[in-house]
C-alpha cells in the first residue's frame, strides 16, 4: 500500500526556507573541514587507525553532520553536531561537544522503562528534553549528530526550559546502506517525536529541495510515520536520495 505524505503544515515564517540552505552550508563546511584536516595530517604526520577510519567515514561511508536552527526559549541560534567524537577534537570551531558522557551513552531499555527508584540517579544524569523526560537508548545512540544538539541545548538552557519553540534540522547522513539521506535514523526519529509530543517543540526537517517538513504530534502517532517523513524529506519510503 503506498504511503502518502501529509501536507498542510508549513514552517513558521520566522524560520524561512533559506535557513535550510544555510544549515546545509554549515554541514558541508564542517564535513569539508574535517576531511581536509585529516588529509593534511595524513600527508604530513600520518594517521593512526582511529583517524584513518574517521577520514573514510567523513568521505561518505558512515558519518552524519547535522545542523539545527533553534528558536527554543533562551536558546536561539544555530548549532552543528557530528556523529564522530573525533570531529570535536579536530574541528572544535565547527561542531559542539554534544552533552555529557551519560547523555551520549544512554541507558538500556530495562532501566529506561523501570519505575524502581534505584535507577533515578542514572536517568537524571542521562535525561534530556523537558524535565529530562527522554533518555537515549544504551550503546551510544545519544552520540548521534541530532541527539548531540538536543543534549547540548538541554544543558545550555536547563531541562525546565526545553518546552515550546521550534527546531529546524538539516541532516547530512551518509552510509554504505542508504548512501546520502536527509533523514534522522529511527532512534533519533523517536527522540524528535518525543520533543514534539511531550515537550511541545515544533520539529522541522529540511528536504532535499530545502523545504522545511514539519514532524507534527499527529504525524508521530501514525504507524507509518517514519516512512511518511522519508517521503517528504528524501522522496521515498526508506532513507536515501
């Protein structure tokens, strides 16, 4: 059964379609700078194994750069994140740190869903968004590019202020499986839906044509929500352009 794209929700006038182009430029500049920095080191001093792997990923085999225009209370501005931890070390002027170690590592499903108070401290340390109500899945999902931006904003303004406003993301996800995509992965998609549903943050994702596609509360309730967003952002029901 074909999946249709929901229409009727447009970006607020103060976001503007040109912001998608500006955020795309931020992603491209950051990826280019990381690649050039590592290529220069490769030619002069040589790269270690980790740096060699990161350079390969930066060239397109498995790294995401995401930039977001924030109009959250007390946190207006643009922020860029990268799925590589080494990127922060190599190009600190282009990407944010992306939150604490606990936020980036996340917690396993058993702890996330537990009501036992023995896990309260761990959830408090790892929590992001309004009232620290979201914890990323364990294993490092919180170190993906979009979560790093959300982690950073939560720490910047405090979880009490992570309500209302809007976030516009331009995502440059490159992988061997999907090639190039403007989509969040499914873990990051769930985080963005939580932001929309539970924290009343309007979430927008830039499409290939630089249009701001809204991920609304109603969209997130649909069983085909991820495929529908893919249609609007990448033009098909799975990530990839």
